[in-house]
């Protein structure tokens, strides 16, 4: 018997699928509220007591928050890139995962904006970035594109809400969902355009800092090379994050939700892009080493500050780059679910590591010869206020999964 | 934190005031405040606020009169952006062979510019200092050991070549910091800064500091604050302004006396005047009549991190090789023998 049929909310649950009992669902949501409360307290401390409650300081104006921001936006790239593959390159099988990619995208982009709201010293003035926009600043471009793209994601999410069993009964909403679906290629194209720009601009954020030889890069027109590397790394890691979250959702749901061939397409594309990225990133690193050395910043000086030694390079490009690339490229390895999940995990960790390096390590390397190295590590307030969005994301995904038909193959894979 | 500050006898100027969407120190929400904000946020570049100002023709007769007053034929805004009319390049030359590291410049700067401090101000990474004196050594054992002190205000970078913009100015997303082509001074608009700290990441000199706390002073000391300098609220970035308010004061005086030029000694920064050794000289780097004009040409003159292309307006002079090496390159290209003291 469909255990949900007896539930109070069974009328809202998509037809032909099984969900756990409402009490278990509420218990799960209740448990998630524990860490959420810790995160809320941390956030309120930042707003109420000012940012002295963190471990940030004048040498480290950027820390975990900005690294996490860049990281989640890169991981959220799965949304626009899957949309690009599905609607623009017409890879039809991906229709079975594109909805969920949008859900993950919303979670990531909402998190990024919320984290920025805590990170800035005067949150009530956040709108100045739009009002007094400096068109030469990469951060301005990021702010505009992220906000616009978040709206695009919400529009992409809207038809999913309208497809809820009860809402869909209303003719107007049914029609609206239909029209939105028809307009989806256009909406996806807008999303792709915006995403390319803000993913790139995020790379430009460290890349234009010509006072910081570790991060600064020359480039093409107004865009430093990091602009392009960030786009590439985001589209290489984003699909892996989508696979990872899908896998976790399947584990919690205790059933398959997406067919393996669909996952395999994403994994394969991700693997190939990762290889291209690794090659270009290596060229960029080698080239920059030679340039920076000439103007007085020997390569060794970038890695002379414990704990930011050469192991950082080995970890980022080797363990978190080459290993997942090998797994994702091999058809046989991809078929092995455990290996695939490990590859996705490493790939996502690699992108996070890269964003940390490009923000925090950039600030670690002393520039003046008489400057001393100081270390930074985040404190619990920073961790809790960042992880808050992981828990909120889990709640968001749980509710979406329970009430909206986001996995078109679920019925077929799990006949009642 | 606030409670601790109170216990320590340190009182915030306006204790309840923490965030502001209107120019400080007017607490609370008000429509007037918002209109004020829209119309008075004078600043560089493109801005919706500027458009509103243009449309509403705000600014008032006083602002108009003083804008038109000092510059013939051009408004202050035009002079600021394009450097129309007469331009100046205010800068500093610091003789490191004279500097004794006494710190008088730091203290004078704090008093002049209303820098807040806490009971325990020893955390170098979070304390507020616009002028910081670094101590460096040649790293040799006694008796060859030598010490030098490097006073470091904002370098008021101009940028050049590929980097035609000031590092911190080009990155600020809200146009809250600006390079004046008319004076060569890099300004900071506290009421516009929203504390993203991108400019801090961009500045290689660690000049910019963030207000991690609400500003506090020991009880009674708020009566000694400089009325010419606005006090900064929590959550915004601040930095050395070359005592810009002194330039404004000097100009007002000149205007009142019917002059268009100010003399060298009419505009001097607080640190320059406070230095007992006379190590700091300040003036217009482009004006042959000012002392800095010749001093900066010394064969012993250098600037910090010249190779990055920041093009600073603070020059240092030292006859000691190792001191120059420590300053004009980074990460030890020529200065491997330089050790932080
Ligand atoms: S020293 Fe730093 S704060 Fe001053 S102008 Fe240069 S980059 Fe900006
Ligand atoms: S902290 Fe303020 S001045 Fe610095 S970049 Fe951000 S808004 Fe601009």
C-alpha cells in the first residue's frame, strides 16, 4: 500500500509515486532545524555584534565566506550547463535531470547571495552595488548577473511548482506551466548567457588584482585568464555536483530516481571538460611562474608560507583534479557507482579548493618584502553561518522532492 | 563586544547606532535621509544616484557657489574627473635615514583623523591605524645589524601603463573610493562604502582597514574629536586621506582672501607636522617650488613595490642599499638579505 495515501498531505504528493509518512518527514525537517538554529544564531551575531565575532582581519578581508561564495556558485553551474546541454544542444535524455539541476542551482545561488549578505559590513547598504554601480569592477558584474540569473532560475523553477498535483488542477496554472515549458529554451539561453558572464567575472575578481602577483593574470581584452578558467572549471564541476546531490537524494529516498545512462552522460561530459581545464590550468600556472619570476616574485615565494606549501598545488591539480578526471573518462570506472561518487566528490572538492586558493592564498602571500606572513582559519561563527545554507538547502530539496514531480523517471523506475 | 567596551570605560559615540543606509550620524529611517542619500552622494563614475541628482537639480546654492568658486571655468566635479584647469599631485617624501621610529606620526594621525581605539589595541591585524610604522632589519648579527623604520601611509597610487587605474579604486563595486585627477588624492566615501572589502584585497600595502567594531573612545575623549573629519561607523573601510580636510580648509581660506592658489605650508598633513625628526616632507610633486619636487629626484629615492605598476605618490629616501632593496621590490628579488624584524 502507498504509505503516503493515509497521510494528511497525500493529496499534495505527485501521483504514482511513494513518499514516506508525514511524521517521518516532519521529524527529518525538525532534525535539520537543529543546525539551522546554530547557523541563524551565528548570522545574528554577525549582524548584531559586527564582524569582530569572526576570525577575519585586516590582512584577511576575504575568508571562508568569499571562498564558499565562489565555490557554491561554481557548483551551481550544473543548473545552467545542464540547461544548455538539454535545451540548446538538444541532448534529450537530460530532460530527466534538468529539473533537479535547477533545484540545486536555486539552492546554490540563494546561498551565495545570503552569504554575501552576512559578509558585507553594512548589509543594509547592499543595494549600493546596484545604485552606485562601478562598471569597471568585476564585483559589480557578478552582482548584476547573479541577481538576474537567480530570477531566471526562479522562473525555471516555477513550472515545477505549477505541476504540483493540486495546483495543476487549476486551468490557469496548468496553462501557464505549459507555456513556461515551451519558453524554456529561451529562458535557458538567457541563463546560459548570464552564467557565462558571472562565472567568468568571479574569476576576474582575483585575476584583476595587479597588486597581488599570486592572483593577477593578464588576459584577453578586459578579461584576465582566470575569467576563462573559472568558467571552464565551473562547467566541469557543476554537473558532478548535480550527480552527487542526486545520489544523496536517492540514498535518502532509498530508490533510483534517474536512469544510469542519464547520469553517465553528465559524468562523461564533466570528465572531458575537466581534462581540458586541467591542461589549461597547468599551462596558466607554468606561464605565470615564468612571468612573475621576472618581476621579482619567484615561484617559491608563492608557496613559502606554511601551511600553503607546494602540497596545495599537488592536492588541487593532482588528487582533486587528475584522479577524478581519469575516473570520469573511463567508461568502466563510471559504471561503478562508488567510483563515480568518489570522482564527483573529488571534483567538487577540487573546485572548492581552487576558489579557496584564489581568494585566501592570494591574501596569504606577503607582497611587501618586510611584510610578515599571518595565517587565517575560520571560526565557528563563519562555519555555522556558511553551513546554514547546506541545511536550508537540504530542507528545500526535501520539500521539493516530496511535493513536486521533479524526477520524470521515478514512476518508471519504481512502479507501485 | 559593546558591553565590554562600556565596561572598559569606552563609549561609542552613538551607542545605539550600528547600521546605516543614510549618511552617518543620523540614526533611524527617514524619507529625508533617503532623499539626502540620493542627492548628496557625490562620487565618481556612473551612478543612478547621480542621475537622480541631475534630474532633481539638487545640490543647493551653497554647494553651487563653492563648486564654482575655486576653479575658473570648470566645476569641482569636472576638475575632479578630468583634471581640467590646474591640477596638483600631492605626495610625500620620507627620509628613512632620519626616521627614528618614534611613532609620533601615528599618534598625530589618530588624533587628527578621529581614529577609534579599544582598551586593548594590541591586535595589529584589527587595530585602526592609517599611518603605520614598520620596523625592518638587515638581518645581520651584531655588530653589523642595522634597523630602519618605514612609515607607511596610503600611497595614493595612480597606476600607469596597463594598470592605468588605482588598484583599490578600480575594483570598488560601489564607487566608494576614488582617484582625483585634480589633486592626486585617493578618497574614501564612508557613507557609500558597504564593506565588501574588495579594495582591501586589492591594496598590496595593507593600507586599508575595516571597522570591525563600532567606534569607541575613552569616556570624555569624544569631546576632543576633530570636527572636520567624519567619524566612521562599523562595517566600512577607511584609510589615510592625506588629511584632505586640511586641503579644504586651506582652500576656503584662500578663497576668502581672494586667492586661487594655496601656499605649500598652508596644506601639510598631520604626520608631516608631528614628525620631530623632520623626516616627512609633503607637497605638490609637480610643483618646482615645493620641496618634494627636488627630494623625489634624489638618487636614493624609491617607492614601495614600484615593479607592480601601482605608481605610488609616497617616495622614500635612504642612503642604505639594503633599505632600498627592501622597499622597491617584493618577495626578495634583490632583497634576499632583508629579514622582517
Ligand atoms: S596604497 Fe592601497 S589604498 Fe592607497 S591608493 Fe594604493 S592601493 Fe589604494
Ligand atoms: S569595502 Fe567599501 S570602498 Fe572597499 S570595495 Fe567595498 S564598497 Fe568599495
